[in-house]
C-alpha cells in the first residue's frame, strides 16, 4: 500500500521506536527482579538492534520510496532477518529470530493490539504457543503462571530458549505448525525430549506430574552439591566451566555453579551490529562478563569469523573451501587493527581484577602465535602509557587444526594453556562437514581417530605441564565425558 503522508509516517516511525524502547526497559526491569542482571540484559540486545542506524535508515528509505509504515517495517525486518538466516552456523542463524521478534513487537505496538497481560489475566497456568514466541511475550505475562513454551519454528539456540532455560520453564522449539488450537486446551510440554503431547489422557498427566516431582527432587539434591568440588571417586578433580557468547546466557552457568567460562565466543557482540563494534562498545560488553563472573576465570576467544560464521557487514565470499580459508586467527592477523582493538578492549575490561585468559582460534603455525604475542605486548605497552592499569593475561591456543597437535611441544614456552575445540578438530580429522546433511550422520566425535588424537594431546599437556580443557560440544555428551 502506498504511503499517503511520508512526513507523518516518518514521525510515526520515530515515535514507535521511542515507545518500544520504553516498553523494553519496563520488561527488562520486570524480569531483573526474578532473574539475574545478565539475563535481563537480553532486552538490551533488542534495544541495541532498535537503536541501530541500519534498521532506522532502512525503514526510512522504504517510507521515502512510498511504502506505508507497516509495509516498510515488514520489508526491512525481513531483509535483516534473511541476512542472519543465510548463515550456516546454527548459533548465529538463530539470531534471525531476534529480528523477527523485534519486528512483531514493533508491529503490535503500532497496531495497538491488546496486551498479553490483559488477555491472560484470568488464567492460572499458561503455555505460550506461537509461530515464534518472543522474549517480550515471556516478560509480559506473570512469571509464576508460565508453565511451558511451544514454538512452531525457532531453534534451541534462540534467545527465547536461553531465557526459558534461565527461568526453568520447559520450552519446545521447531515443532511445526499446530492446527485447530483451542483456548484451555491441555498440553504436555516435555522440554527434556523436545516433544509435546496434545490431548493427553489423565493417566499420562499423572505420569508426567510424577516425573516433574521427581525432577524437582533431583534438582534440589543436585543444587545441594552445587558448591562441592567435582571429584571422581578415585580423587581426580574435574573442573566444570560453561560456554557463553550472549550476555543472556551468563546466568545459567553461574546458577549451576560453573567455575568460570571455558569459552566466551566474541562473535556474537560483533553480529548484532551493522559495523565492527568500537573499542568502547566492546569494553562495555566484556565488562559485564567479568562482573558476572567476579574473578572466576574467563577464557575469551579472539574473533573467530570466516568459514561458516559470517558477519553481515563483512562477508568473506569467493572461497572454494571456506572451512580451509580465511578464518579465525588467519583473518584477524590479516586485519591487525581489528585484533588490536579487540585485545585492548579485553585488557581494559578485565582491568586488574578480571581473570582474563585469551584463547586463540584456528592456530596452526608458530608464526601466528609469535605475531599474536607481539601484538599483545604492544597492546599492554600502549595501555600502560595511557595510564590504564592492566595485567598480562594468560594466552592459550585452541587445538582444532590437527597440525597444532604435533607442534604443541614447540609452543609450550609460548603458551599458558590448551583448549581442545573438538567440533572443528573432529571435522578436520575426519574431513567431514557436519553442516552437510549428506555426510553429517558420519560425523562422530567418538571416532577412534579422534579419541587417539585426544590421547596424544593429553600426554603432551602432561609432559609440558600445560593446563588442558575441552570447549567443544563433545563436553555435553555424557558418553564422551567418561
Ligand atoms: C570447536 O571448534 O570445537 C569450538 C569450540 O569452536 P566453534 O564451535 O566456535 O567453532
Ligand atoms: Mg572451532
């Protein structure tokens, strides 16, 4: 539909942004009373998407081209969502849902639809069901009433799933469209198996109620163990860390007693923007991480883009073999200013109290390590000259390129620790792309060749006294943990 009055529509668009920004603030403060500051911080991600010049200008452009505001909004949201949707990395691809959620929120506010809070005020227990359920929806309804979330599309990597997890509400994502939904219909939402049951009979409900009670008991037993050291019966200590990349998922790790962050993927703060974040912006994000973990070790990885992780504003294309291409440390060393900015930001954010460990992705050659260490010295010197108190962090490498394994002895005087990136290590050892559906079923991090190489790394780490950890998905597989 063409726009009848462009100036009025532009004003309406700017007003809409202010209104929604205010609503997001309110939702954030509602949730921060029941959740930690870091989870409520998801709302700041939305707010930063909203204050992003790229979105603002795209909608303005559409309106100026004669599109009416709802149409301009829909087109612009679709445009940005598509950019993320096209990414291969599931973690990054899931960000397209955030853009859609924000779009829905803008749209419903524009239309002045009745609030979810009013619509649900009479209900005692609520299962939120939708094509996508947004974090705003979750924040709007009374937390004690929310017992389940079902999304027709959406992934377990979305902010919705992260928030549901933090709230302890079972959520099942990507079930496909449910037809003939009625109000007051009963559901079983089994977040453990990722399944839902429609029209459950009484027997099934009793059985699931029993499971819920059992799980509650188990969790309370486990939470009593939370602060106990993780020791095997024969006295080995196993250190349990968490992985993170969103400010929002800082909290579950803390709640379950993580001893630190084993891998903080810095790609995410780079992704929710329309250009590389400035040093100040990065300092602000990293500082929240150190604040949340209060002196516990945080292993921050330098930017690991390329391959299946693409930045919308800096696509690395025209590569026949992206997995073997310009990625990880190879990319950042060729963009030295970018790396310098990031390292300075990490050092500044950690100050003298943050327990910073810098983790280098995709290392395969000694020169890479040397170049990085030179850059680090330079960054430390710069900051000291600027009068900023910083300390030299520990530096370690990810073992994910198989070539790194045989080189570890030669690097032992240059590094402080090793972290095994089992995802890429398995992919490169087996020459198997697990994002390729034709071969994905053959991908196996328990392949004897992988286990053999892990054993080799363990032996080298022992011999050279290098602390060793594992930060790939393998650590979430109970069989692999053993
Ligand atoms: C890995 O490769 O195992 C890893 C942890 O890094 P990412 O999954 O981010 O590539
Ligand atoms: Mg990797």
